[in-house]
C-alpha cells in the first residue's frame, strides 16, 4: 500500500512520525473496495447466469482495485465499500454491453480496466 520511502516522509506540520496513516488507509480502502466488488460480482453473475464462476470473483476483485486506485489514500472506508459495489455493477454492465456488441475479450480486460477504471 505504499513504499518505504513514502512512509518515512514527515508531514508538513513538522512531525517526524511519517505518513503511516495514509499507508494504513490505503490498505484498508483497497481491501474493502476489492472484496465488496468481488462479492457483488459473484452474486450478481449468479443471479444473471445461474451458475458460480471463480473467474467472475477474480475479475470483480480486480475491478474494485481499478476503481479505488485513484483515491485510495483519501477515501473513507465506508465510501470504499460503495465504490467497490458500484465498480461491480459497472463491470457487469460493461460485460453485458460487450456481449451485445459481440466484442471478444475473454479476460474482460477492457471492461475491467476501462469501465471500472473510469468509474
């Protein structure tokens, strides 16, 4: 969640404790968004397709990571959960759009990084 060089940089207020809180927040929000997106994608795909698929969980997790990356050190933990939930919905929507447009992307990389990253 952060490089060791960044952890040792003091705050501008002059304290030399380092930026441990930013690194901790980054770890928490990234984990929350990824896990929320993974579970939402798992159950969403189950409702839509009628079967369980581990690939959907992995792509949901990555979609949550892509969605939270831009603001992971400043987002509140509750907002990270919402971000992951919406990222899963975006991923499911992008997958349906790609299926409708007959876009061949078996790894869902464009939907995952394009859709969830834009969100």
